[in-house]
C-alpha cells in the first residue's frame, strides 16, 4: 500500500461526508488498518446513509489489482451479500469489462455507480482549475428558464453525468448545474448546464405545480362549457349544411321536371 492509496481513501471520506452529505456509519480506518484491509480483502468499504433520500449507500474502494474488479464471478459473490435495496458505489482503477457490467446488471435491487480512482486523487472541487459547481433547486430552475433566459430546459448547454464535478456534487440527469466562472477581464460570471447521460437519450418535461381543488374544479367546469358550446356550434353547422343540400336537391329536381315538360 502506498500513501497515494490512503490519500485516495481519505478523499472518498471527504466526498461522502462533505459533498454528498452522507452519514458514515462505520469508523474510518487509520493507515495500518487500511493497509491490512487492502492486503486481506483487496477492498475497503464505507457504510453510509443518504438522509435526504432515506437510503443506504455502500462505497467500495478496490485495490488496483483487486480480483473483484477483473473477475465477474468474484464480483457477483460480493454483490450477492447485499440483500437490501441500496445505492452502491464501486471505485476501481480501470473500467469494468463487459462481463463485469453484465454481473452488475443482474442485481436489479441495487443502484450501482462505477467510478475510477483518478476522480478521487484529490478533492476535485478544490482543484486549481476547477470552478465552483452547484445544483439548482426546482424553483431556481423555473425562474431561470421562465423569467431570466426565456427558454426551455432542453435549450441549455449540456454536461454529462460522468463529469467529475457532477460526480462530486451528486448531479443526476435532468438537474441544472450553476457554474461560477472567474475571469480577470469579465470578472464573476455564471453559466448553466443541464445534466444528461453519456448516451444523450433523455426526455425532459416540466411538471405543472399542484392546483387547489376549487381552482381545478372551476377550470374543469369552464372546459366542459367550452366543449358543449363547441358541440352546439358543430351541430348547428351540420344542420345548416343539411338544409343547403336539401334545397340544392329540390332545385335540381325542379329543373329536371321543367326540361322533361318542354
């Protein structure tokens, strides 16, 4: 074990506690305990709770050459131990191969995220070239799109959910991220990005706010009155067209009769 590995472990604790706002259940390991766990199990685990969603979160940091990261049967045995639905974060040196991805997909009760070691080599939001990122609330998004920018959510520039900054702050598909830019010329400016998956296959829809029951009932009555009026107008139009057709037929019959007499 190197100091880099233990530093990465410390950064993951910072990631969970300060940025994702998770409550860590198990005790953090010191350098010796971390070394022993890596040599024995080839991974360390953080047991957390996401209080905002009331959901358990398990974070696994695997060794660079861990068998769980390269052999799908071992990965299946590890994930099989998790009985209850929860979020699982797997941090590996290299991306999982096809068999590893298939093994992860078999456990439908787990919401699994896979990240790389390099994302946690430092506390990324404090990096020298990183600008502050923040997830906007729903009210802020509505105000931004309807009052300030006058645009749809899909018209905003895009940012992938795999972006390291999105990973650290916990941005998901459909969220809007505010980026605070600092420039010697322009000063402090703000940019906005909507989070999309790497595939780009996502449909955004604005949810209408809940209306009071009385307002909704009056709206439904108005719609019914408008529909009845529209039906009456169509019925009147159909009757008028029928009368015109009858007059035309009568005129045509009278003309034929005069021609026959002559």
